[in-house]
């Protein structure tokens, strides 16, 4: 599960999983966050359909 909290100029992204617990990433800009998202959900590494990946990417673009 991923959550994004906008806190002033900061974007705080929390990645929560059953295996690893909670991992927190703090970004100072949307382009910085989108760079991380593009790396994390790259087409080569994503284990789902193109539609699922595009849905995730669109959700991040709307933040």
C-alpha cells in the first residue's frame, strides 16, 4: 500500500508491506517524487498489466 501526504512543500510517501513494514520517502518536489515513481514502477520491473501500471502512474500525477 502506498500513501502520499502533502505537508507544505514536502511530499511524504509511505510504502507499507507485510514483508518489510513501513518505508518512508520524503520529496521536496513533485518532479523528484515522479522520478522515484518512474524508477519504482518501471515497465521492466512491474509485475502487472500495462493498465494497472498506468493507473498507478496517473494516481501519482494527480497528487
